């Protein structure tokens, strides 16, 4: 394995919907939380603010840490592609500072095809990754304290 990578992700709820990054593969649409890797010299909130500007074109207020998730690629369904990946994701509740009518990032991820607001009640049937969060975000969206989820997908 290479180095462990720190990452910060945003849970942004608005009007009963979750803001996500949209991708498309051979099986159709799939979604992730906005955010990404921490760079040297950045705090996790600073990394998340930068990533949200790049991916969404939005300034966010970073709120409390809700979940910590590890992803060790070799242990999951994408092991063929992610076998060397080991990432620790710090997932924060965030809010949008200034809502804009047309959201578009300044430097989106290479495979990102857009953004999507997913209705919270539909999350269990969406291809949202990590899958483990689907039920948590529907049933316990404002769980208090950081919760370590472990190595889940």
C-alpha cells in the first residue's frame, strides 16, 4: 500500500435533499459526497472549503464532525481498481454560505459530470458511496458526536 490519505467530505442538507457529486459509469449514475484530499498545510475544514469551491463552486461553513470512515480498497467491491487505496474520510455537517442559482465548480474532479440534489427519502435506493451512509443519513442525519464507522463501503 501507498500512504494513508486524509480526506474531508461534506454533508449538505437543504429542503429535504442531500447535495452530491454526480458521476456516470457503465452501470449508470452514481454519487459521492463533495470533498476530497487534504493538502499539506491545510486543516481539514480548510481542505473541505477548498474542495467545495472546486467541485461545487460554493463557499461552505464547515460544522461539526459527524463520521470518520476508513476505506481500504483491497477489502471492497472496487478492489480491482482501488487495491492500493487507504483513505480516512472525515465527514462534516456543512451549510452553504451563499446559495447561487447556478452551481458549478471551478475545478471539478476529472470524472465528475455534475452535481445532484438527492431527496433524502430516496437515498437507500441511490448509488451513493459510501453505501454505508445511505441508511445513516436517512435515519440519523443529525447524530451527535463523531462516530467511527470503520472500514466500510
